[in-house]
């Protein structure tokens, strides 16, 4: 059964996951936003994603803005 974006979920049979490709992820989300809403677990996921993206594009210029409850991080190249 396909999801809302036309993608289907399949169980992993051989027990392996595809390696995360931060460059590909950045290109696919160019001009889009990712929002994490929730508690400390969401914060951990947010921080982990930032680390993975930084490893993929270490020379990228980033802009970080923190307001009362919101943190925005922009990778300038994407």
C-alpha cells in the first residue's frame, strides 16, 4: 500500500539499512522545510540530523537562529 507521497513501505528482509546520504537528502529537500515538534526525543532527532548533514557537507555555511522556543538552522548551499 502506497503512502501519501506515493511511496510504499517494505520490511527489511536481510536486516540491513541503506546508509544515510546527507548530500542526497539535502538535494531532495532543497527549498523545503523540516519541522520537529515534540519533546526531548524530537530535540535529539533534530540534533542528530544536523550532525549527519554537517558530516555530509562540512564546508557548508550555516545560519542558526534561536528564538524563545524555536531554533532554525539553514544550510546556505541548500
